[in-house]
């Protein structure tokens, strides 16, 4: 039974990783369920997932904006956000 639970947890983690990268709430669920499973087993995974969903997780999706800087003819540095 323990091996089946471990295999299911690993499969869930592999499926949840691409989805968790795109949304803050799902990141919180994945982090909470993983830490809850390590600490308290299956009940901890459920409680940790619920708490992680409510609280949310870190935003690991990078923003597409970046700063572009250049030096103009007078030697002044200018920047703009793209």
C-alpha cells in the first residue's frame, strides 16, 4: 500500500509540475500537498493542498517585460521598458 501511494505521489508530482509553473494557486497546492505528505502522510497531503490553495504560492513565472537601455548621441543613457 505504501509503495502504491509513493508511486501515485510521484506521478501526481510529475503531472502537476508543468501546471504549477503557470498559476500561483496551483503552485501553492503542489507545495502544500508535498510538504503535508512528507510531514503527516495522506491526511497531511490533503490538508496541505487545501491550505496551499487558499494561501497561494510563489510566482515563478517570469514576466516578459524587460528594460532596454542605450546611450544617445549626447552620451546620455536612456532606458525604456518593453
